[in-house]
C-alpha cells in the first residue's frame, strides 16, 4: 500500500518557490533590511577591543535565524580585558565545516564623508584620550554582508550540508583579534573548518565586481620601536654633542637601501617610519630620538633578514658616529603585534573563481595584485597547527564614474581605506559581497 500525503496547494507553491530561490534573489529581498543595519552600525562605530554594541547586534541577528551563538569569545594578552568575539554555528547534517569571518571594529578617525548617517561618536581610547571614531575601513559593510550570507544559507538548506561557523572578530585593526579567538578555543570548542573564507571591501574597485589574488594577497606586518641615543647639548655647540636627530635621519635613509641593495626585487618589502619624536626646543640637541616603524614582507626568511638588517644598520650608524657601546640604539620588535601574511590557497582560489564567474559574470571577477597591507584573517589558515585552506577576497565599493574621474590628469585620488572621506556605496557593495560569499559556501558544502 502506498501512503500519499496531500499538502495544501499554497504550501506546495511556497516550498517550490523557496527551492527555486537563488542567492541573487535572496540578496535583493534582504537588502532593505541590511541597509538599515549597515547605517546603524556606521552611525555607532566602536574602537578595537570596545566592540560591545556591535558584537551584540551581530549575535542577535545570528540568533534570529537559528544559529547557536556564543558571545565574548576571545582571550587577549591582558587577562582582565574583555573580548567581544562572536561565534554563530549553523548545522545542517553531516558534511564539511566552513568558517566565514567578518571584522567588527572601527578606527580613531573623524568622519568627513558628509553622509546623513555619518558618525559623530567621540570616545576614550586605551590611553584615556578623547578620539573621534569612524568605520573608515568598511567593516560595517562586512557585518551587514555576513548577516545577509547567514540569512541566505538558512533559506537554502536544501542545497548544502555540514556546519557553517560564522565568526565576528574584534580588534582586526590592531592585528590581535583573530589570535585572541583562536587562543580561546575557536578550533577546539567549535568544529575546525575544512575551509576559511573572508572578504573586504576595496576602495579602488567598482561596485558589482570582486577581486582575488592567488597566493600571497597581503603582507607580514611588524611594528618596531627604535630609540636612538645621543649626547645632548647646546644647538650652537653641536660639535660637543652626538646629535641623535642627525643620526636618526641617517638611519632612515640607510634603511631604504635594504630594499634597493640587499633584497631580491622579486620579494617585496616596505620599511616605513611612521613616527619620529625628539627634542623640546629650537636650540637644544636632545639625548634621544624615538621612532616607530612598520615593516612589510611576504616570506618568513625575508622578514627575518630585513628585521636583522634594520638593527645592523642602526648600530652601524651609531658606531660610525662615534657613540660608545652603552649608547647603541635599542630596537624592540613588537612580536605580540605581528600579523602574518595572508595566503590564498591557489587550488581553492581557482575553484572559487569559477564559482564566482557563474554567480556574478566573467567580467565582474578580477584577478588583482597583492598588496602590502595587513590582515589578521591570515591567522585562521597559516599557523602550522591550523593548515586550513583559505581565501580572502575583495569586494568593489566605488562608483565606476568616480574611478574614471580619478584617473584623469590632475584629478584628486580616490579616498583610500582609513580615509576620513571613505565610505562604500552600500547597497551594491553589500549585495555583491553577500552573493559572492553565499555562492562560495554553497559550492564548498554542496550536496
């Protein structure tokens, strides 16, 4: 005997419609709500390690679609410092595990976009100083995208199986948030992923496009503090002193020869002195000058060689200037702030490029050059004990006409990430990132 269950025609029609939905259709339907969320986050940015409101908003949205959500995930080096990481797990039977990550934090920048929903937030930084805060890097768009991705995949469970781990990561701008979440058991308390995926808006790519790089896509980032010692005195009697200002200037110039004369030009490096401070008055030669460097590399051996060369040159300049051994410059590489280079698994990248061309159109998927920017998404894949194939891709965020205008002779450049004037075009940026990420997850977890 055959048992037949008759369903109401309206329910059958609804199920059929749901089964036929595409990521693009779902994105179009969700955009109005996501735009409201985006504007709310943009208006209420929070500094790194202070993302309490933002993380609570993400947790609420993930819970609303049925994710098993854990808040306050993460352990910083300071044991008493609260971490606002969010983990939302969506299960759909047996199958692979995929990590999808967004960053949560904003920057100490005073917004000058002129948007009606611009941030006017002023808060205290870690030093207790009042600072303006702005989402100048597009993390507000990333959060909106990941909420959209979660909503899409909840509606498309007939097309995938396995476990999705949605990660809301704090303190990306400091390069410490991913490490804090891994330290708190991200890969032991929850399923270790077979793949890790991330996205980031791009301030010089047109809306509707995504960009991806095979292999290295962003750099190792080292922060180095340098103290140049001298023997101070009267500015009119410089011959009686050992001037650390002149010595610092010589070091800065000599450091640039590391790239031009000590390094294989095929292996990019950047050495930038972002801060230099010394002295108090016109006619006083100080006893010391302090500098802060950012050093960018890709390969591990290149990184160690460059850091060693910076120290060697600094001490060589001091020796040449006649400073005694107890006046040698001191260099401190801030190992706890190191961010490793992000490496897109080539095989996985090729697979996803094919997926994205089908979802977005061939002309909307670009292979882009790597950058010397930093991104701690790398922590989820590159550490030896993790070994997780990963891809971090770019999402276009600028009107094509503005890009074209910026390329005309004499035109002003486009606002870059971290600029007080940067903001993505929200609707198409969110939609493209949402569709691209959803399509990638569906392919990796397809039945």
